[in-house]
C-alpha cells in the first residue's frame, strides 16, 4: 500500500533513469559485464578465525563504548533543542561509521605484516572507478526497483507493514540546512566508506578463505542487509550487497563499491527531496 502518490518530478526522474537502466542492463548481459571468473580475482583475507573474532569483538566494543560514552554526553547536551531526533541519528550514525574506520586501521597495525589486507589489489583512478560505479548502478537499477516492488507486496501479503529506515524518515522531516547537510555527508560519504571497508574489504574477503565466491557473496550480502534493520529494503539491500561484491571482484578496487554505494544512497536522497519538494 503506497503512502502517497509520487510527484510529477519523481515520475519523470524515475522514468529517465529507469530507461537508462534498461539500456545498461541489456548491455551488461550482452557483454557479460558482471560475469566472475572462477574463484574471483581478489585474494582472500587469510586470517585465522580467532583473529577475525578479535577484530569483530574490538569493533563491537569500540562502537558500544563510543556511542554510550561520547554519544550519550552529546545527546544530553541537545535534549530539548530543535531537531533533537535528527541530531541524535546524525551523531550516533557518525560515531558508528567513524569508529568502524578507526578500528579497522588500528587492527591492521596490530596484525603481522603478512596478515594485513590491502583493500585493493588493482590500481584504478577515481575517475575510472566513478564510471564503473555509475554503469553498474544504472544496469542493476531495474532489478533493484523490481525486487523492491515484489518484496513490498510479499510483506503486505503476510501482514507486515513495510517501514523505512529512521534515517529516511529523518530526511523527510528535516528542515534545517545544517542537519540536512550533515545527513547527506553521513549517508553519501561516511557510510559507504565504512560499510565497504567492513563488509566487502574485511568480511567478504575473510569468508573467501573458507567458502566459494558465491557463498561468500551470499552471506556477506545478507548480513549487510540485516545490519540496516530495514524490512522494506531487506531484499533490495541484499541484492545491492551482492552487486557490490561482484564489482569489487571484477575491478579489484574498493573504490568502485564505495562509489557505487554512494551513488545508490545519493539516488535515494534525491528521490526523498523531490518527493517532499514542490510540484
């Protein structure tokens, strides 16, 4: 059940990128752009389960300590202010992603040199990576949109009301330029960097040490989707996670999934603003 009819600008925007998406989807199928070589191209992260468990424990404890400690102090200082809810999401989200990046960098220094993992195995310029990311986003867009519609219908069929993430609702309700700017930085810059380091650069490549490529893709993508705690986007995020793994394998550069993730999030932000704006 739709909450409201989409605006004319949203219909035009979605129509244009959807047509472009169909073109690039067909092109990718003809050229086999997303076909992976046997075993993939990225070397696995051959870390012992014990060391990887320590990494996850350090990540969890650091995030908990920072959010409970620093986050709680900051939250108390903004209690009763305008945009309290939005600022809370912004602060906790920012602390979460920054902590993930810091823990990864710190843990990498702790490891012996032979166990450290280069996030990219191939040199690729940011310009070239952006081109690949935009191509991949457009090519998979019809699949993501179609999957989202089917998933929403399935949820409603079993009596579950699809709900957006808190950050989406915050965007819809925000009217402060400072809050909006901070949220855009969080979801378009900070989140793609930290999530791609953790889920693709670390988890996916660790799983490759013990599982076939597609098994590693499936598990890391499902965990990536569940982490967002978004019933409405569960299937979409799992499909996106799989695509992020595929482009990572195809290019050997973490720049591509970071930029693809950023483009996906930016598209969501654009749709939210267009839907909330004037006709």
